[in-house]
């Protein structure tokens, strides 16, 4: 069911503490940790504690929770002293989504090309 923890979801396991992660920030509704394969000096993943497959599904089901994720992305950028940064939601395998639990990538600390690859 949408929102419920999924046994086969890597990020639900990280939230549950079953898989270790370098935690950056936690709130009642969100969890943020460093990407295991960073693509920039700062590369943090912000996820809702509730399981939703992607950002659009999250926003459709729980708009306030989607806003929590975005607010946390901004707080992380501020804490990491990033003047400029990018928030990315890969959606669908063709766009590089590999974990089907909604997550914002917060990337910064180097020059970021536009358009992205
Ligand atoms: P996606 O490709 O779905 O947009 O993003 C998934 C991200 O999760 C990737 O950037 C990948 O490096 C990261 N990732 C995959 N497995 C783990 C893990 O076990 N721990 C952490 N911290 N990040 C992970
Ligand atoms: Zn999940």
C-alpha cells in the first residue's frame, strides 16, 4: 500500500536502521543521508519516511510531505554552505531511477552543467 514500509525497499531498510548510512538530518517525516556513490562534493539524498515510488506519486498522495522533502533539501544546502545547488528527482528507469522510493538528490560544491546529461 502507498506509504507503508516495503520489505524489499532499500531506502525503507535504511530508515529502519537495517542498512547503515551516514545520516545528515532527520525529522519526524523525512530522513537524509549521504549518497554511497557521490557525484559531487555534497551529494545528499532526502527521502520521506513513508514509501512512495517517486516524487510525483509522493506529491499526489501526500503533498505536505513532498513539501517537507523540499524544505529539508534547502536546509541541507544551507548547512553545507552551498550558494548554488541542484535538487534532482530521477523518475523512471530511463532517467536513471534505480531505487523506487521517492528521493531528492541534493548536489553541490562544484560547478553544475546545464542541461544535465
Ligand atoms: P537514483 O539512481 O534512484 O536516482 O538514486 C539512487 C541513489 O542511491 C544512487 O545515487 C545511489 O548511489 C544511492 N545508493 C544506492 N544504494 C545505496 C546505499 O546502500 N546507501 C546509500 N547511502 N546510497 C545508496
Ligand atoms: Zn521504501
